[in-house]
C-alpha cells in the first residue's frame, strides 16, 4: 500500500555520511549494479586530496606555535606545547595511514611557513620582520618531539 511519500534519493550532496554508509552496505552485499559508481569514484579520488589538504594545514599550525614558542618565551603557555604535540602526532598518523604522502610535508613546509609567519606576527603583535623570512627549522626539527626552539625554560604557564 503506497504511503503517499516519495522516496528520496540519497546522494553525496544531500547527506554525504548517509550516502557513504549506503554505498558501503551495497558493496558488502555485493550489489554492484546498485552502486553510484561515478559519485563513488569521485569520493574516493577526493579522499586523497583531503588527506593532502590536512597534511598541508598541520605544519602551518605547528610552525605558528613553534615561532610563538621561540620568539615569545616569556609568554609560553601549556596550550602552545599541547598544540605542538598534537600537530606532530596528527602529522605522523596521517603519513602512517597514507605512506605515499610521507614526502608531502617537505613539499609544503615553505608555504606553510609563510602563512605561519603571518599568523605568528598577528597573534603576538610582533612585526612580521621579527621572524625569519624563510623557515628557520629543518623538517626533522619540526617533526622531532624533543625539539622546542629558543631559550630553554622548564616552566610553562
């Protein structure tokens, strides 16, 4: 007996989470003909792009906090350290999940630094020229969990 309601088609545009779950259920059931193949292929291709984008944004945040750490040692906060640790761990997780992107942080560090430098100047109130024009840290230092630039100060507020 018809209910009078029209069945709505789920698509990535209407509800991407529900759509991906429906597509996964179809794959598990082996209902290959029912798959939205074109949209599914596009979503899979976009997944790599979003991973690259996330890897691009993490060094920016990390460098921003390393610059604040180095150039405002008297104002260091525990939250800065927590952000530095979080970004390093997240970057490591991302390249562990997608080893083919292991070189990507090195490819984007220059652009990430330029943005981090602007953000650090804005947030600290220091002139942008206070910060080196090029990234002063190696990628190994940026990713090293023991590396904190600037003078050592064991006490962080």
